[in-house]
C-alpha cells in the first residue's frame, strides 16, 4: 500500500514538473503555473489592503480631501501592483524578455479588439492626473442628443470606468472615455457645495425688502442648508406684472436636493402667507410659466411678525439708513440657533458680532461674580458697540431657552462698510451723540492697552472715527 501511494505521489509530482507550455526559452510547468496564480492572488489581496490603508488612513492624516485621496491611492496602488506582478514573474523563473516578445505578437493580433479598453484605460489615467473630474464632484452628463441630462455624484474612478451615484440613489457605471471626450458640467469643480435655486414670483404692490427677509428666514429654518455659505436672494426684475425673485442656497449632499427643495417650497409659501404676501396670479403668467400660484382668503393671513428692517431701525446707529442700506445689512447677516443654557460668549471675548433676538431669551451676567445684569427677549439687540469698535465683551451671555439670533459678524460688516464708506461717517455722527459712553469705552481700552498711539485722541469723536477706519480697514 505504501509503495502504491509513493508511486502515485511520484507520478503526480512528475505531472506537476513536466513542461506544459514553452514561451521563448522559458518552459512552464503545471507547478510553476499554479505557483504563479497563487502569487498573483496574494499580490491582488495586498494591493487592495494597501489601497484601503492609503486612502482611509495614511492620506487622511495628511488632511488630503476625498477626491485627491482617491486619485493618489489608485495611482500608487496600480504602480505597486505592477511592480508586484513583475517581481512574481521574475521569482518564479519567467523570462520577461520572452514575455515581451509574446506580448508584442499578441498586441498585433488583439490591437483592434482592445481599442476601447485601451481608450478607457488612458482616459482613466487622464482623469486621475488632470483632476478635471474627481471623487466627490457633482457632475451633469448629456445622455442623449435631445440634451437630456443626468446629475450625480462621482463615487469612484478606476482605470477603466467611473461610478456615479444619481440623485435617485442608483449607480451609473460609465466608461472613462465618455467623461474625457464628451462635455461634462462639473457643478463642484471649485466648490463642493450643491446649489439649489428656487424661483419666486410675487404680485406687484408687495415690499421687496419684506420678501427678501421672508425668503432668507425660510432658508435658515431648514437645518440641512449650509450657513457658512449664506443663502442669497436675487431680485431678477419686473415682468408681466410681477416681481421676479430667486432664492439661492447650498447643501452638502446631492441626495437631499429634492427633499430640501420640497420642504423649502412649503416653508416659503407658509411664511409668505403669514405676511399677507401671495404668489403672482395666473392672469399675469404666460403659457408654460413655472410661477407658483396660491389662493388664500384674507382671514387665513396670520399676524405679521416684526420685520428685521424695523428691528434694525431700532438700533441708534442704523436708524438713518434707507431701505437699500438695510437690505444689505439683512443679506450679510445670518441666523444662529443656541440651545437653553448654552453660552453665546464670555466676558473679555472679542467683540466680533452684533445680535438681534428673533425668538427666545438670553441672560446677561458677570461670570466672575455670578451677578445677573439683565434679561433680553424677542426683538431686543446687543453687541452693536462691541462690533463697531472691536471692544472686548464686558459680560457673559447665556440662553435661558432655545433661542434664534440674527447675527452680523465683523467680517460681514467690514465688507458692508467698504461698499458703503459714506455710512461709516453716519455711524460716527450717531456715536458722537453719546460722548460720555465713548469716553468711558476709550478709557477702558487704554487701560487694557488696546489703543495704538496713532489712533488715540483727546477728542473721543476723532478717536472713534480713527478706530472704525482701523478696525474695518477703510
């Protein structure tokens, strides 16, 4: 029995060692072929581990964005894999020169058959190197001669094809040559945010400034809207008896686009109705118009809320601004929500923003001695002097309940004054009416060492004029 097993083993070993294929001067046995296949599988597994490690760990630590990580990991993985395959061939005894001759012969025969594969391969390299389309981009493809388009997010780019996730959640696999040879609209080439545009047409006779406020309020009510890239209202003009507006805002995820747009349509209609403002009637619209239309009786209109224009006019330093100036203030501001017990800022923090309370209540107190100073509620404001003179906070502000604030930051106010330099002098003139407070603030800053000799002056009005010019680079 042992001799039989030994004989079978020897015969099997001879079968494995006998050449089954000759390439040039290299003889290939079944054993070397199995060894080669096993080695290739190991190389592929190592390449995948290397790709994931590079993409999700190493490059992340360097702060590289998703698109660049995907491109770099793909290129380095293919290089690493190619070197691995060459090393495996050499270590298993294959003559690479013989393989080159074989590849040349096959290349002539298969050249015409693999033209598309080669084109997609080279196109994949082009995409990865040029970075005109990268992972994470939102692109729009022309998919038919009738200019039908499809929008989606680039999820992965390989050397042969690109995977695009559509708004509906499906995955479209498209050859790379299509992305290189055909026109592509890259919606996030320089910006990763996804824009939503909502056209609004309102009947004549309504106040454009109030409409602007309502549209911006509606945008900030949706938590998926990006506040760092503030929503904008565009007044396109007058047509066919209505006022033509457009609300533009940005979100992070393309899959949320239709959902957010639907919610905003409901919110805008509701908020306009509360103000007694209605969409343009059908009689003003031509055929195929996409204007929104609403018919509600007068009794459905709820009590109007106090507008930002009215609130801003209550601020002494803004009371002489006209409607156009106030509109600019409204547009540069943004809404901020703070939870009950949340600290808005501490005493001695930089005075970098001005606040109007749209809803809720806040407490103003001295933190060091836990002394309550006052409670501020809806339609009240604070921080205007700290904003304009860059004065450190003299107290701490904490929310007593969930609170919504209208905020104008120092950066936004600087842009506003640079575009309206004459208004800076109007503010100085209003500040001059409160010389006692100015003198006190000036002395406070002197004691803190926050006044340069170049701006200091015995006349507080001269000082505040220099101070505003310095703070806002006028």
